C-alpha cells in the first residue's frame, strides 16, 4: 500500500444531519479491497449517503454532540469513541454503520461495519468528513482500543491512540483536505493579510500573475458559495471550533466542489490544495508565450512565474489569548498564536533564506512551516529558514509562544450583585505596562456582556475613554479611533452600577417557592451567594459548548490592536534576508498584534480554570 495520502471518500453533512455532497474515489477503493483480499478477509464496502447520515446521527446522539465527549464519561458505551478516553476522538472519529453493532461485543463483526479514521472538521453550517486509506492492521488496533476496559493510555504502553495515529501519515493529509473543503463551503477563501507601510495595493495571487501572462485587467476570483465568517483577510490560528456554528446558510455550490476535486485531488490523491492557485489557473489558464523554465523544476505551489517590479514582504500577525483572574489561588494565563505571512514578488524560481531570531525569548511551544520551506539547521535561539516562495500571500510559518513582554492589558474586574436586579462593578486596568516604542496600541475596548439579562439603567464615569451601552452589554472604549498609545503606559479605572429588568421566575406555586426560599436562606450564609443561587434557578440553561455563557459566569472581554512589533519578541532582520540568485529587491517587514479571547473574569464570582498538577 502506498505510504502517501490517499482519500477513500468524503462527505459534507449539513446542520439537519443530511449528506449534501459526497465523493468516492474508485481507484483508492480498489487498493483498499485488494489489501483485504490478500489477507483472505471479507472486504468492507463504502456505505451509501443514507447510511452515513444515519450513523452520524446515532453517534451524535450517543456522544452528546457533533464532536463528542472526548473522554470516558458515565454515558460512554463500550466500542464508542469516548470509550477510548482520548480528546483526539473529538477530531478523529469513527462511525458504526450497523445500529445493532452499537451494543455488540464481537470485535470482528464491528470491524466490518466501522469506518475509521474519519477526519472531522466543522465550518459554517457543515460537518466535513474525510476517510483516508489506512492499513487493515491499523484498523484492528483501533478496534482493540475501543474494546478494552481500562481508561486512557497507560504510561509506557505500546498500543495507544496517539502512537497509532502518529504512524498514519494519511491522517494529516485528510485534515488538510477537510480544512480546504471547509474554506470553500464557508467562503473563507481570502489570502492571509500582508501589511505594507507605503506601496500599491497588495491584491493577492491574481495581481502577481497579471503581468506575466499578458492580462491587463484581471477578473475577480471565482466566488465561493458562502460569505466569509471572518471580518478580515487575515488567517487566524487560535479560532475555536464550535459544534453549533452561528453563520448564515446559503446553497452549496456543488459544481465548485467538483471542479476543486478534479484539480486538487484527482483520483483521491491530494496534489495542490491551494485555493488561490486553483482559482488562478481556472480564471487565467496558461499562455504558450510563457513556457516553464527548462533548467529548473517548477513546484506545484507556483503554477505561474512573476514578472515585474520585485520586492519581498513579511508580516508577523499575532493573536493574544488570556484568562485574567486576579486571584492568588488561580494563576493568570496568557498565550500567543502567531504566524508569519509572506508575499514574494520575485522573478524566476529564487530561493529565499533568513535566520529567525528570538526563539528562546519567545518561548516557542509549537511551530509548523509551509510545504515550500526547509529548515536545514537550527539552534537554541536561531533557526535558519530556506524556502522557494509561491505567488501571492501565503502563511510561511505558524507558532504558539508565550507573551515575552507580558500582558498588554493588566487589571481586574469586579461585579457584586447587591440585589436580584442591581449590581455594582469596578474596573482597574493598566495598558502597555513595560512596553516601549515602536510598539503602539491603536485601540482598546472592554465589553461586559450580559446575554441573558436586559439592561434598563446604567450609571458610571470612567477615568479615561467613553462608554456605550446596549440592551445586553456595556462597552468601555478606553482608546478610540484617532488616539494611540505609544512609548508610555496608561492606568484607568471605571466604577459604576447597573440595573437589569426583573427575571420572570418559573414558579411551581407560591407555597413551594416560599418553602424552598426559606431553606436556601438557612443553608447559605452569605447573602450574595443566596442571590446568585436564586438567579441561577430562573436563568435558562445554556449549552456547555458555549463556556462563556454557561451558568452564572461573569466576565469582561478585552479587544485591542498593537502595531510596530510582536509581543512574543519574534522578529525578522531584513538585512539578514538572502535571495539566490542575487537580486536588488527591497525587503519590508511589519508586525501587528490583535486580541483573541482576552478575558477578565469577575474576581468576586465563579470562573472556570484548568487544574494545575
């Protein structure tokens, strides 16, 4: 069996749990059948769309949600994904095709009716399922894991789900295919953002190839069927997948999906999953006047050669996620998800190399590179990167790091309920403490959301900035448009009171309500705890998949943007960038930092936190 990635089949399921698009690859399926026949076993066939839909619905009902529990719980059944007791089963799932086999203990029968490993990716209103080609032995090993009685992998154990998946290279390819299809169905097909200080518009891949193939005015890229759910063109790495996406729905463009499959992965083997390249080739084709070079091998990620004014652009885009508690027993947590976006307007097929400094000070936890990059040598604080860049904007590198300069926004948030419908709050924040030029904060806002309470009155004046209120939130604009903070820090406070509309209690009867209220007063010493318990009884339930609205958690969310440099201390020295063959091409570098889930938890309330071992 080939060691590369081959896809047996893929399915796209909507939020009504119906298969709206599917594709099977007979060439890969023939390989699968031949392997099973060589081992003298009955060949399991691919199911129909209806069977997939039914199996997916049963799994969702059994596992509690689309992704599942991920760990063994009281509701887990033997042979299910959660029975394996590994969080990776929220992303790599199995489907049992026979309803009777859900409670069957015969492993051989279950193996013939199970599909695994299936890469699951949720985007917009769709779930994308991709089934790669694996060895029959790997399937048998997974079935054994589903049947064992102990919980989780033991230390030093040879057979574990992590070690099993680590040896299956096709799983990585299946996820790349699933994410590519997710971008198409959601319309998130824009290129990563590259910021330029002063230059003409950076319009993506099509602007790069226009001059090289003799087109004076380029057509727009092929429109994707759904509008992008991301407000900007930047590709963000800290996004969180949800089991119940909230984006709008449009009709699925099946012709676009079929054309993508025919170009990107003919016969089930992924070749080039770049949407920009595929859309460019479909829109512009190839010209006989511009043949590929004979002396150099042209890579798949660069179907066209650039001609025109040369330059090389780098942008570091970082997203800061934080959970600030202001408590002695719970440490604050700050992390940075970053990526280096690049745009190389260089003629021919040059090699670009540069040393990436600051790795030790950035405390890099994870790092990955574009397929065009090579990392021949690396050290503790220095890593040399060599790459042959594709056209257009692309993500050269992604990384997870610590916040080397410390939190951009420090402080605390306190909210105390003085009655069922009235509370007093206090903010005290410190912006850009310890930050120096060229770092500059362009804006900063703090929002108090109350999704299940309606605000009827508000009173409070901050020491800096302005306040905007809606029915369900209070927004404190510390730094607005036109005012930036650079080379200094800012300390601000915001005390105030807030009043909500009365809750509609779900009373069973006046006598029962009075009796239960008296019991609560006797059992609760603190009056504020009693108020919280009483409000929780009347508040509607919220799904666990929305943690910031679960139970009575009170929090404030910080939004900001910083330019000038990265907060992880990751940087690129433009003078150390080398281009071979040597050309006189200017090299520009920029950096921007935006907030992700930057949360100030209520110091006086309940807050979720990870247990520290």
